[in-house]
């Protein structure tokens, strides 16, 4: 092994020297004004690039031998399963050769001990004249040591498989030689390519290398390795840029590496041969298998197995601790491999600029590569492809980053987020800090105004602060990256981080429901797409509910896609409303129920629960959709649900989860899927908090839309509400009192039903929970303007009439029953109230939404209540741990 290592280094040095001379010889004399003579390298004789490349890659050259060995090693990751017998020695070729050797007559022993003799021409670094050279058994024995000493005869094997390490060493010696070149042969003495070429021609004899024409005869698997390498196009950086690495690496690297995850998409692979696999709509499993079997019988398995081997090879290489230790255990992606490569390829003072995704800045298993990225980063800019400003062929909501890397140091870099233009980056870095701070949107367009407030200075101290919020594994050095748009968001982040009470404190009971695919295969549920007579027959999906709205949509009949859902109006829901369900039972009730979780000897469906959509879409007006659901419905695993020790605590948490601060927490931490482990880290309310009654009232009136909640309402009703609880924002217009005329009996008028009053309650929940968590009104306004562009846009063109009906200018947020013409008619009415009537079905006066001022007014009310309780000694704010 040591001998092979020496020969590799020696041959690599020859390649590096050849590339150095080649660079000089293909250069051209170009006068540069002001430069001294001889400043630019110039060749004595200009050589064509094509000839230089052909000579470099010629068979039997050091470059060819190193590349052949490296290609063979790489090809093993992508080895076609059909050729496995060539590796383990079970192929017929080995049997035939073994039979021939068994019947062959041994050759007579040589008269002397000389194995090989030749005359070598005079070469630079050697004798002045031709030299008679020979290879004897003594030479060989002296150069072999340890476990390889006994392999002398192994070299004479007619064919060699690749069943064990010694076989690989045999192959490596055939390529790289079995003898070292004398130490006095100095590579640096070669000054011309023709001198180097003569020396390289003699190397096979000098070093005991086998000729290329014999290689694939002795190693039958080498031909397959060559073919695999040709198909995969392996690139060996240290070989292709040997002269650069000989000088220490690259000073500057710039690139846009591939953004590719090597997933196996069988339908796409089969569709290359038969388009049906991508065009068929929801074929049955039996039909799909039959089609695949027919296709394989018709065309064979070669193409399919080749694609499978390629996919498996890429995945295995990228996840191998031997090749990419930083990527081991993470989601494989080619950009991550390139990122790791450029760090290793840079000189001590080198700089690198790459454009690639930022997925490694989140994720539980990405801690090691995230920590390494922090140490190498100097500038990080997070971009969003809104309106395809950057990439036409990329989704408009796609995110990516621009990264400037240097050598490893303690984390210390500039970090900018939510950028939607290239110029905003350099302009913000050089901004003087004056002028209004930007947000996400400005005057109806994406806000691309530069400002120093965008530049967040990330260091170890800030990472430690973020780690407190994230509660991530691996310590502060590995904490996931947050994405504040403005430096001023740090106040809200620190408030969330320092809040001491988390959901895990209450040991919640949580279920992920039925696995959508597995439950169908097991015969527990099936696609029904039908009306049912009882809530216990409903199996909820994500669109069924929204934030504090347990009945948001129901699927159409038929329901062919996620677009075939109709919105529901709370003002039109019957008292005992039961939604249409796509999934229904496929077995008896006992089996169906037994497959659920067990919560204190009861199924989850017997509890009032807080349900939430597992997927968190950051490109929407709100990303956390959670609502109280009554006993009865089950759900698939796109939804999770939980219950706490009592219904009051469950309901209080539902109020927290309906508020903007917790929605912001998910956005800032980048949690695209709110799994059980992450849900347990969410802030949770103290049921004894002074604002708990206010939170409970608003949460119940938002969620208890049908008589299925009558029991919960009766249990949690507080007769003191009417005397103490009213709207926090005194500027609301056309709203009935919040707590008047309520009693412990649920009635149809108990829940908030109009669009205006429901929105008012949600706005007040935003302010209430912010005050509860220690987020100031200014910080609440900052996160609204910086992180909620869709909501900001929607509400800038939103009005409510005297009856609480919403009328909006953006089609994504039209009120129930509204048309586009209604909004145009409203604008005409507002411009001339006396001469133009309001839209048909709407009644003046109209109230214009203004969320920032509404939240500030409500926040002032709740903060004053809280301060009064503290001043009176009835409440002490909890201290962060």
C-alpha cells in the first residue's frame, strides 16, 4: 500500500509538471500596456491546445493510468447488477481459464534469475548514455513485503477477478507499476514536453507496469469499468487540475452547481419507454404492475437496471462517510457535494462564490454540514424567485442563496434574507442606514429597496441566541439558520426564545392519524368521496379546516384533485353540519378504531383535539393552519392532532396556534413540516395567566361553529366574560359586543360567523398572544410587514360592509359570494357615495381593513391589562430558564 501511494504521488507529480509546461506552451504573447517585459509567461514555441490535450490523455501515460485507476474505483459504485459475476469470480471466463491452466504443461524454469531485460535511452535525471536494465526475482522479492510478499505468483494469474482487496492491489500495481523510480529522477528538471514525453514512454518498463492492451485480458471486469466510466463521466479534480493543487488549490472559484436530489422516480424511468406511466390518471396497483411486466418482457431489463444502478450509485457516493463525511446521514443533493468540494479546493486565502439552495441550513441531520458552512461563510444572501426575476425555469416561490466562502474560522458573516433582486445585495452592504426600513412589499410591488437594516451580522453569540429558540441538537454551532428580513426582528426572536413554557411541559397526547397509503393497503380506509351521516364517519384531510376554522372547505363530488374543494361560509353552516369526506372506513368499526392510537384506553376520536396541517407553506398568507375539532372524525397523516390534560388547556393552545407570533415562529425557523417532535417545542400558555379568559373566549367563539361543540362550550363557559371581556380595539365599527348575550348553552349565535367579526377576533388573538409572549407592538408590526407580504397585500384591498360581509380586491381573498365586479362597484361607490349606490347585496357604511393599526390598538389594551395585574401583585411574569 505504501509503495502504491509513492507511485501515485510520483505519477501525479509528472501530470502536474506536464500541465504546468502545457499551460505555458499554449499561452500567447499578448502585450499589456504598462506591464514590464517578461511579466506574462510566454512559450518558446507555441503548441496547439488539441495536441497538448491528446498527448496528456494518451494511453499508457501517467495521466491515463491514474485516471483509469480512479475511474475503475468510481465505477464500482455504479456497477451494473448484470455484471456482478465479473467481480466475485463466478463468471464463466474465470472457470474456462482455470480449466486451461489445470491442463497446461508447466514451463521449464528459466536458466537464470532474470525476469526481464531492456535497454533504456538516456533520460533527464538519469545516466548520460543508454543503460542496460534488467528485472530479477531478487528485485521483486526485495520490493515486496508483508502480506503482499506471497503474491508474486498471483501476478502470473491469467485472469484476476475483484473478490478481495489483494485483487484490487494487483490491478493497481498493473497500472501504476511494481517498482519505484530512482529517487534522483527529478520531475522539475523537465522543461519541454518532448523531454517529458520520452521519459513517460519509458515508465512502463522502468516501473514494471502492464501495457494497456493486456489490462482487460487479465482483468475482465476492467472493460465494464471503462464503459461505466464513459457513461458516468467521472471527473477527478486533483488529476484534471494537478498543477493547481500542486500550488495549494484555487484562489477563486465561482459557480452554480446542480440542484439535484437523486431520487428514484420509477414512473419517469418507465415513461421513457412507455409514456403511459406518466399520462395515466391514478391507475390501479394491479394495472400498473401488469403494464410494467409487459414492458419488461418486451424490451428487457437492461435499461431499467442501468438507470437503477446509476441512481443508487449517486445516492451511495453522496451519502458515504468515506467520500463526503459532512453529508453522511443527510438528504443527498449534488449542490452539497460541490459545496464540500470547493471548501477543500481553496487555497489558504482563497474565495469562492456559489449560487445554490439553502436546504442544509435546516433539517435535523444537517448539523455537521451546517456548522461547516457557518465557518466558511463570509456573505450569505437568501433570494426568492418571485415573478421569475432570476430564473425563468424555476418555480416563483423557489428559494436559493448566494454564498461567499473563505477558509474556516469562527462564524462571522453577513446574512440577508428574502431578497428579490440582485442589486439589493451589494447596495444593502454599502448602505449608510438612513431612510425608511424596507419590508417584503412596497407600493404594491416586491420591496427591493436596499438598506443596512437588512444586513444581519451572524456570529457565535447570535447563533447561541437562535439556538435557545430552536432547541436543536448539536449546540449553537449547528443551530439552523433563521431568516429575519430586518435586524429589528431580533427583538421578537429573543422574546420567543426566552419564553420558558413549551408544549412538551404538558405531555400532550399526539397522533399522526392513518398513514394515507399504508391504511388503504391494509384495508382500513378507502376512497369514498361521499356524504356521510355522522362525524365519526369523516376522515379529515388538510383542506377541511383552516386557522381557527374547523369547517373551511369540503371536497366536491367527484373530487379529482386538490382543486376540487369548495369553500364554506360559517353564516350558512347548519347547526349539525357534517362535511363531505373523501376517505371512508373499509372495515368494521372495531378494526378501524383499534388501528388508532390509544390515549388513556380511549381512541383519539373520542376527544376534543387541536388539529393542524402538517405541511407549512411559507408562500401563503398564513402557514400554520390549526383548529379545534370535536370528537368523532379521524384523519390521515397529512394532519396531526393532540389533546392535553383537560379541554381548557387544549382550547388555550388552540388560541396560541391561531395567532400570528406562532405562525411567525415557523416561518423564521423554516419548519416546512410541523412534525410531532417540532410541535412539542412550540410555546404553550399558562392556564393561570391574566389574559387566559380573553384568549379562551375568542378561541371558543371562533371554533365552536356547530352543535358538536355544545359540550365543550358548556364546560368552559365563564359567566364573568360579559362583565370583563369586550373587544380590545375600540375602533372596530359595526361589531356587536364580544361577550354580550352569551350563556352556558350553545346556540347558533354563539360562534362568530360574519367575516368581519371573525377577522377582528383573529387580529386580537395576534395582539393578545404577542403581549403574552413579551413581543412589543413595534416588534409585532415589524414581523407583520417583513414576513407577511401576501397578507399585507390582501388586506390593503379589503373592506367590510355594515353586515360584516367582506369585499376584497384580490381574487385570492374574495368574500363569500363576492364577484370581481362587486369590488369595482365598491370603488365607484367610495369615490362618489352620494351618486353611486353600493354593490348589490352589500350595505354601507364600509370599514377599511388596517391590520397594523388594529393590532397596535389591541396590543395596547392587552398590555395595559397585563401591566395592571403585575402592578397589583397578582401576576409575576415567568423567568426564562
